[in-house]
C-alpha cells in the first residue's frame, strides 16, 4: 500500500493531468463537433483503457449482489465525470486553463471541507476549522486574481 507521501505525489501528478485534460478536450470538442461529442470520445477511450487493464490484471466483474449492495449515490461518479469533462471542454477554450483549474480547485476544496465537516459519503468527520475556512477564502481570492489579471 502506498504511503501518504506517495499518494500526495500521485495527487500532484493527477492535478497536472487534470489541467491538461481541459485543454485536450477543448481541442477535441473544436475538432469533432462540440463538448458532448468530446466527452463521449474521452469516456470511450477511458472505458477501453480500464477494460484492458481489468483483463490484464485478471479482475472479474462484480456479482449482481455486490453491485446492488452499494448506496445509490455511489453510482453517480461517472455522471459527475461526464459533467466535468464536457464542462471543461466548453470552458477552457473560452476562459483558459488557469482560470478554469483555479475555479475547479476552489470548488473542490470548498466541497471537500464541507464533506469532511459532516462525514459525507461515509468519510471520517474532520472539522471545518477557521484556518481551513480561511484557506478557502484565499483560494476564492486566487480565482479572482487569476481570472482578473
């Protein structure tokens, strides 16, 4: 199991990929007819990659009972991803990578602090301390500054 530091590094790498994803999907959208088309292609490529990885690793599909044992909200991750990919394909060409990513990060952290505060989605409760809330304020200021200047 990877250590916390390795996972933070992985998070950093994923952040660099997310920043690139908006520009890549924006270019794809411009070339094939729009953000919904781009999201469809993006998810199809991702689905094929995950299917290949599952086959290579010898993973089996979950049973019906396993699939039905998770709460309904555990199924909306793909929908959230579709909204994210099509939104980034729409927004990045218009406002730029930096403005888009700064707004996404500010939204992510705001929601994350709230989810931690209430233990949403089965997570451990971690209080929304004044310094965490101040950090969100700084991020909001950062979004303004990146977009304005």
